[in-house]
C-alpha cells in the first residue's frame, strides 16, 4: 500500500509511476509513464426503476448546480441546457455554445463556466448571455480561482491562471494533460488522467509540487469542505481520499462497479459516487478513517454525471444515453437504500 500512497516529490513520483506502469510517451515528447485515460463502464439496460423522479432530457455529458441560484446546467456537445428544478413544471432552456464543451464548473453567482477548445465560455444562466475568454490551448478543465480569475487546465499539460481579459498571470507545466482541477484553502491540485496521478500546483513559483499515484486509472476529482481531495479510480474500482500540505493518501476504499462521477453534499458531509456498471449512485461518509456507506440507489442508465443542489441537498444524476435527469430528494434518502 505504501508504494501507492507514500508522499514523494514530483520527480520521484514520476519514477514510481514509470515503474508501476511501464509505458512511455511517443518519441519527441517527455519520457513520462502514460496510459489511455480510463473511461466509464458501458452500462447495461436498467433492470430496476430509478429512485426519485426523472425529467426527460437529451444525453448529458456533464452536469453542475449553481450554488447561488439553484439552477442546473447540463451539456451535450455544443449545447448547454439550463434546468430550473424548483419550477412547478421544471423549466428547460437551451443555449447554443460556440464550441463543443469538454467540462463544466460553477463560476460567479448565477454563472456557469464551460471549458472548450481555445476558450472558456461564461454563461449567464438567467439570460443565456455568453462571454468568451480566449485561451491558447485546448481547455480540458476550468474552475473559478479562490483569489479571483480562472484556473484553466489544458490538453498539453499546462495549468494557467487567467484574468478576466484572458491574460495568463501565472502558469505551471510538465503534465501530460491537466484534466481535473480542485482548490482548497489556496492549495490547487490537478489530476492527470494519462499519468493517473495528482499533483499540487505551485502557481506562485511557476511549477508543480508534490505528486502521488492515483490508482490504476483515475478519472474524476473534487475537493470537499474538510480539506480533502476525493478521486475516483475507475479502472481500479476504488475511492481515493487525499489531504494536502503535504499531499498524502489518507483513505482508499473498494467501490467496484466502475466508480466514475463525484459530487459532495456539504449539508450531510457525504460524497456521492456513480457506478456506471450497475446503474447506481452510492453515498459515503468520510468522517472516520474508513468510508462508510450511507446510501445506495438505482439510477438512470449510464450515470456519467452527478451533482448536489447546495440549498436543498437534493441529488441529481445525468444519463449519458438520453434516459433523463434524475432527482433524488434529500428527504427521500433518509431510508438509505
């Protein structure tokens, strides 16, 4: 276990990765250990009715909730869909994007950030108005920086701090790809799916910091209110929990069934994980040394995305096969299963 969870420097981490994975980059690129990014398991037809309620909606590639307004945003290709789940008949409105989306993240209150090739698109959820921030690179991840501006991850392995005008004010490179970003108390962490590793990012010094292996095929990462970075190891079937300053692997727990998307419920301090192989979503309390399962529910087919509405604690799951947007209310989850 120590070989996969010990704290190491960036250079040492890459050496560990090379030993474990035995792969290298193509000629002319840095000699880094890589693998093809893990993908969610293909779900079978659902045999159990989804818990809660389901709203008919097109396939959902990514799903996020705006903490300020409670509105939901989904994307599929170059179309963003805004859903007001509190309307008597949930209101749905579509917004055409200037490019195909690769990721979503909440921005300023009432705004959603869309990562896309060569840009970050700011979408006003109430009006549908768009504002583009031009970025030099194929943007794979984005989030609002705690100190202002945008954190942007690119397909060629850079993490950028970008101001409102699109000017890069700080950067760090050296990754194969910067696929997921999280920030807790000023500590920025990036997940590189090709290296299946997470790295601290020292933007003030223009370099990467400590790095750790993240299972056999890590895909998603979020930060929570207790200073933890939570990662799904989709290929290895595990949930991995890290703390920072310094970066340390604190918990690992077998989930199986291809754990994929992640969401955090601040109200109950619960991390929710979708399991695409079985069309399920599972909740874990991470407050003790070992994650404790607190809920398991049948979902829509191919649950590749999940989010929590912050004001209510309601859970929303998106189907990548067009089987709808599922809502499991916080009150409906008190039974646990």
